[in-house]
C-alpha cells in the first residue's frame, strides 16, 4: 500500500512540474506559467494564444520555454486584444512571427525581438540576395508585419514604406514607443524596416548587427539618439533620412555611411 501511495505522489509531482513549464503538445495546448498557450502545428511549436495573468505586465518568452525547445513560431493574433502586457521579450528561440501576432494590443510599450519582420532572413539593400534578387522588397521585413492591418480604437495608423513605390499601413498601439533588437546571430537591419514609424521614441540595437539597411529608419521623427553596435560596418543609403530630431549617433570607428544616410538629421559626423 505504501508503495502504491508513493507512486501516486511521484505522478502528482510530475504533473505539477509539467504544468509549470511551457507546454507544447500535439493536442489543444495548455496554459503555461505566464498564460502562454501553444501546440504543434505542422510539427512546429506554435504560440497561438495568451491568457492575461493578474500582475503580469512583462513577458519573457524565453523563460516560458522548456529546455531544448527551439524554432518556435508566434501565430497571427496570439496576443490580440491583450491589455495588460507592457513589455514582451521575444527570445532567439522564436524563428518565425506571423503577420499580426501582436495586433490589437492596448498597453504594449516595449518590444524586444531578435529580428524585424517574419524571420531573420533579411537584406540591407537592393539585390544583396544571391538567391533571389527581390526577396528584400517585402513588407514582411518591416515592423508593420508584427502589428498587421486590422484597425482598432486604441491604435495609431502608421504607413511603412518597403520600397520606392510600395507601402503598407499598420496599426500600432498608442502606447508603443520602444523597440530593442537583440541579435544573437549575424544580422542586418532590413531596408525600410522602420520607415515612417513616427511614434517610436527609442530603438536600441544590441548584439551581432552588421549593417543598417537602406532607409531603415527614414522618417522616424521622434528618435533623438541611437547607438550603433561596434559590429555595424555599413549604414546604407538614406538609413536615417528625415529623422529630424536625431542629434546623437554613436558609431564605431570603421562604420561606413552611405549616400544621404543622415540627411535631414541634426547629426554631424566627425572628420
């Protein structure tokens, strides 16, 4: 009898421990410690919903993931309508983010991500790609991709250009002001990535960022200062064009600035 109860106790502890982890299964998914729901979709661990948790205003997805789980996808609408999260940290275990994954949020202020857009596959300037000349000309490599095109009351309409002639309108939370790009692998900020994101006041670049794409920050009118990691070697054409309040830019000694990269800013490069 004692052995029987011992087995029951072990099973109960195992269930309790499993519920404290990020639960990804083949079924309908379960709620993790901070409200994340996920399941396998086509063999990929996919975050598909979030349940608001009392007192939780910051979510670090990496801390909600079982050891060994990688290549996570965030599905469209996973955080739709959330009104409690102020900051979301997307770990480098996330390799794909669907369009509109963060649509309809009401309180979001800061988003930390390992890349901008759908995946980390990006180009910094036209025709950089050796496999596909035009793969860089794509709205899925802009910040607009995160928020999608569904209009709602507590959002501002933002027009993001993604090449010389095309643009997409997205709806960002009125509260949203800061992006942190934390690249753990070699990464270029895509061309037009933040173009026209007039509500952003802060963009922090950390990690292994090697280039700033063409017109990546053009028209970001509220950014006053930005620090480029030492790893950034190229700032391409028009990267910060018309960032009218930009007065402080820190860069490495070997950084090369392209044509009109700082046109319309208050930055003067030292000779």
